[in-house]
């Protein structure tokens, strides 16, 4: 944790670049995106533009939109709880599309959102799979019919999807990170119902059972906030040297790709007691453990510019789930977790998508039911 912070925060002039990434950046066309572009003058201007709409004060002003999105999300869950992942992706994607372009999506089958999610699926494969063309860039000029150039056909589909939508700036920040956090929340809440019940009791005592909670309630719900933090730590949703660096006796050559292992950082027993146990109270009291939100959104000049909005969005969706629904694991999920050694096993990472950009959960099932009659009234009577 200390070394990653020192290297990527204090030496940002040398560690703010990006690897060439022929497959993702050139063939699929993601090199023009702020997240993948090299740190040049254009990249600085792009980040300044995003910061004007995503700084902390601006993020707080989006409270009404977050509340409306949360209500729509909870109603979609009530109507079709089995499709909770689709409901999550639609809610998060719709919020960003509305924030950026005024576009309002009403369906989990919205063609634009489906295209965006599919393009990110291709990007995830491109960045997590070995492609020979990344080591031998000249191969990109081979025709698609040439033997062994399946990467060209894959790249053509991914590139076409990349060109068909213009939401690159905002979707990278929220749609993937926030959805990953919320879907991970479903998993951890189902595996640790006793912790979810403590958060529900806190929500009931502070907010009551007559209205849906909002961002203004967050400061009064420390345990609920800690539970969301613990989800981020357990299931965290990663920079490139532009000059030689001498670091703690090691020389890091110019052009070296630096990937901080966030998963390992947030499980370091030096900083987190019993790191494989889901325990929100680690963030409470007079000596809280490090806040995972300082690390999951990146470091230095490459820190996610939309972290404040993503943080608010994931919190209100997760807290909204707790206020209205009980979540329990399905028999299939219980069997899978048991086969991995139980809910405190180090092998739970096997529930994560191996070709994802943001630690996405593999599809799983859980039982989502209304907590009580007041839950239905909250959704029916909220504007």
C-alpha cells in the first residue's frame, strides 16, 4: 500500500503514461478514450473538462437524479428479482446517459445500453487476454483472411461497437465500476445476512419505514456506509512509466507497465485485520482501517475523475437495496461457495469474471424478497 502510493502518487510525472496496447488501443480503437490515452496535453484538457462536471460539489448536486434512479432500480428488482444484474446495469447506465446527454432509458433491453455493455465486454477480453499482436505490432497489418489472424476478426467487431456510441468519457467511470460494486454487494449481502440485518436496523432507526433514504442520510448511517466500504475492499472493481525511475534500490525502465495489485493491497494483513473476513466494523471506531475508496479508483493523475459520483451512486443503490429487500443465497450459490471452502475462503475470487476490467462477478443467483409490507408502500408512495 505504501509503495504503490509513493510510486504512483509522488512520482506522477513519470508514472502517468499508458502502455501501447495494440489490441485494445489501436485495433479496437480505445486509444482515444481518456482512460487509455497517453498523458499529453489533450489528455489534460479531457480530464479538466470531466472534472468540471464531476468534482465533489457537482457530485453532491446530483442527489435528486440518484434518488430517482434508485427508485426505478428498486421497482425493477421488485418486478423481476431474478434479473438483478440486468437491473443494476440498466440503472447505472441510464443514470450516466441521462447525466451526460439527457437520454432516458426505460428498459433493461435498451439497444444503446446493450451495445455499450457489449463493447466493454470486448474491451475486457482485449485487455485481459494474451494477444501476440501486442508483442509484434506489425501483425496488425495482416488481412483478416490470413491464417492465424482471428484477433483481426475479433478486433473488427469490437472496433465497430466502439465507434457506434459516443459515451466513452462517462461510461468508463460509472457504468462498469458502479455496476461491479453493486453486483458484488448482492453477493456479500446474501453470504452475510447477519451483517445486512444490522445495516437494516440502522436504516430503520434513522430513516424509518415511511420513505426511501437519500444521500442526505449517509452521514447518519455509519454502519451502512462501512458495509459498502467492506464490499469495495473484498471485491475491488488498475499506470506506465515514461522515464527511468530509481525506486527503493530498483530501476524501473522507461516504458514499464505498472499494475498495482489492488486486490492484494486491500487484503494486506499489515493494514487489515483478518483480511478474508467480511467485517464492516473495521472502518468504525477511533482507529479505522484504511478506506478502500482511496485505492480502488486509481492513483495520481490517473485517478478516476468520476470517483465522487461513482461513490455516491454505489452507496445509494446498495443502501436502497437494504431498506427494501432481504437477500439470501440460493442453494446453487451456497453449494458453489461451500465447494470453494466457505464464505471466508481465499478462493472466493473464483466467483469473479476472469476477463473483466473491473472485477465483475460471474453470474450467480440469490433470493431477493420484500422485507415487509412497509417495503411495498415505500416504493408505491415515493415520487
